[in-house]
């Protein structure tokens, strides 16, 4: 379990820039919001929505189609954890 701060508009309206979420290491399901890494961008973490398994990784997309760089450009992502809660602002389960 760890806390992660969301940066950028890619998950709006579900999550916004500055939101703090809690992630858990567990197997994702399609539709889950997930924390991912990219083979082409070492060290970069992103929060996206899992769409489907894809070639050993996951096809993930941001909820804001016009403000997201995701699997449509970067290919499959490695899912590190699943987002379960937004802590701040307005705490709630995702």
C-alpha cells in the first residue's frame, strides 16, 4: 500500500491534478484505475484506467481522451498497483 499524488489532466473527471490516492499491489481487472510504468519511459509512473490485457502488459487509457498520453501512443503498460481510494480531497472509494 502506498500514497500517490495525481499529476495532470489525464484522468479527469474521475481524478484531478493534485488528488492523493491509495494504491494496493493486486491483480487488475478491466475498468480498474491503476498505477503503471512504461517500458519506453523508465522511472515514469502514471495513473490510468485498465482496458484489457495486451501482450504481457495492459492496454490502459486516461479517462480524459484529449488530455492523456497512454497505450494508444506508448503501447502496453506494466501495472504496478490498483487505485482503491482517493484520500484527498473528498475521500471515497474508487
